[in-house]
C-alpha cells in the first residue's frame, strides 16, 4: 500500500504473652509474580507487543482504530487478554492495518505515544470511537472541501483537532507539538504502508484478523477466539 493511500496497570502486630520467648524468625515473603502487562515493546514487524516474549501462546491482532468490530472486540476481550498476559501464558501484539485517512490520523497519534502508553491510548480510542469518528465524518461538505486543499500533514492535523484526537492523545502524554511532528513524519507513514503490504502478503483482508502462534485463525470476536487460545495452551 502506497503512502498516498494513508493521507488519509499490615504488617500485622502480634500481642505477646508475659513470658519471655525467643524472637520468631520473620516470615519469608512469597516471591512476587511478574506482571507481564508492563512489558511492552515495538516488534520488528512494526506492531506493539505486550507480555512475555517466550509465552506459550502468541496472539497477534491486525486492527484498525476506526473499525467498529475491533472496538467491540476490545471492549469484550481486553480484561480477559490482560489476565492471560499478566500470567505470562499469553503475549498480545497489535499491528495496525490502516483503512482510511481518519484511521491514519488516530494510528499515527497512538504510535506517537510509544510502547509504554500505546495500549492505554488505543484502548481509550476504541472506547470513544463513535464520538471522534462521528465528529470527523459529520463535517459539513464545505469543511471537507477546504480540508482537501491542505497539504497532507495539515490535513491530518486538522482531522485530529476536529475529532478531538489531539486532546485525547494529550491525555496519554502526547503533547500537541509532538503529535503534530508524528502526523508529519514521513518514515512513520512509510512504516504503516509497509505494515499494510506485509499484512496483505499474509492474506489479511479486513479487521480484526488474528494470528495464533503465526497461523491465521478463523475468528472475528472473543467468543470465537477464546477457545482457540485455550487449545493452544493460553
């Protein structure tokens, strides 16, 4: 996919008896289990992966931030996925499959947040998807025409402002000035184009599409995906 297609986580006090007794040895603290949801990295494929890199089950989602089915999946599956990732049994990678200019704007801002804030920001974008997509899609025709006359990066900036994405990203730590830089970042645009080409080479045709341990599975929601994860050991 070419670049032009995108310009668009008591102590208890013991009361002793009067007798003098030897001091009890302090209890041995149980080892703390690692919370793998705090381990997030950008992968060589360009996605963001949360969890144990050696997890028995590696789940990949190709998703779009403007896809209603992806938003439904996020709302229904997030907590269950987080629980499995936290235990170390499952890793979850989100790879962007950009569908349109609105999606491109949101995706560039989400990626601008970096690994540590990517998932919280995308989760918030999915939660509020109807609001910001509705604002942008509902622009008067004259405003849409004026938007088309702007250079590509300025189009994306304007889309972000109209939809409230600028403020949404700022709430996740992406300052407006940094967001504008990311929206104008040509290597970032090229990276998303490369990711789309790689996805299409794998047979991805729409969103959400899921891979389990590298193999595409026929599941489009959590009800279909959960038993497949369980069968794989997650």
